[in-house]
């Protein structure tokens, strides 16, 4: 089976930042404020979506994002 590469998408008009880990169907989600993490039937992350975000607010919210991701078992790397 061929592994797909993650896709990173930022829609400036709607202010939504997506990281698509795979093209599998989402069957469950964790939602906290404007952050949504979607999972497939095996519990693997398929997509991370951050709504109503611009890059300034992303820089300001890194700590909150890291804490949420840690609780969800997802690694987040920021500079």
C-alpha cells in the first residue's frame, strides 16, 4: 500500500488552516474551540483543521495548540 504525503492548506478567505494526513474517511472528531482533529476508523489522525485563524493568531496560540495535541496524542512542531 502506498502512503500518501500530508497536505497543508491555508484558505485565506475563510481563514481555515488544514493539515490532511491521509485521504481516508473521517469517522470521529475531537473539537476544542476552533481546532478539530478528525480520525479514521482505526483511530489514526486524517485531518487537523483550525478555523478562524490568521498567522498572527496562530503564533499567539501555539501553546494552546500544543497542549490540545498532546492530549490527543498528536505531535506538533512549531518554530
